[in-house]
C-alpha cells in the first residue's frame, strides 16, 4: 500500500503499542500522509520517515517505554498491515507532577470516522489506569477545529493559549493548551 486510495474502508480497528518490527507500516503511514500531516507537523529532514529511521526510532521508543518516559500507540487493521492513526504519550514526569503530553495524528483517509477517538481513548486509559498519571496535556493550533472537537469530546478542558508555542512546518505557531485530569487518581 503506497497510496491513500489503497487503504481499505474499515469497520473495526485494533489499538496496539508500537514496537520494533513496525518500521515498515510506520514509514508507509507517514509517506502516504506526508502532505496531509504537514500543516500540523514539525519540519523533518529527508529520510526522517524512512524504514531505517523508523527501525532506529522504534528501538529508542522501546527503551523509553521500558524506562517509563513515553508510550506510543497506533491504530491498525486487524492484520496490522497498515497504520490508521497514532497517539503518543511523551515527557512523562513523575514526582509531584504525575503528567505527560499527548500528541496524535490520523491518516487522511480515516478522518471523521471515530478512529482517532478510539486510539486516543486507549492512550488515556493507559495513562490513567495502567501507569496512573494525574494529568494529560494536549495542545492544538487554533484553526484545527477537528482536534479541538476531539479533545472536548474526551473531556479535555481549555487551560490557556500559548503564543509562538511550537515550530510547525517551519513557522512558530500559537497553540490552545488543554488538559484532562484523572479524577480517580491514587498514588
């Protein structure tokens, strides 16, 4: 599958943690969706999403996961032949903070079908139930109405606005700051 048109219409997805061995489907996801994701993504060097680069990064991610620093999830078809969308919990901080940042993306072909909500819900459940964090922060550019709607539907609350927050596609972009709290948090 090398074009978005090649991806099948799905009735169900499987949400799994990324691991070494997923380098081909990760590279393909970003190749197929490069233009679609460009508006919301940092500029990356040529080859950043190659199979070899993903092989190295998935090994690094596995070490971060084992150290409790991050967790990365993907939605796939049942055969795990391609990625539908991804959700990452990064910058996991313990101590008095017990929080992380969350980032996510969905393949262009799969927008508006509820898949992103399922993938992000899985990551939230992991953060709150499995590793027992207190806060998840997720931010979006002001004109990203789909992202704003997704976060609101999941219970995130707007907490602020940051000027020139992230360097996205070569330009400093403002972001709306959002968070959700684990109301059942127990240390």
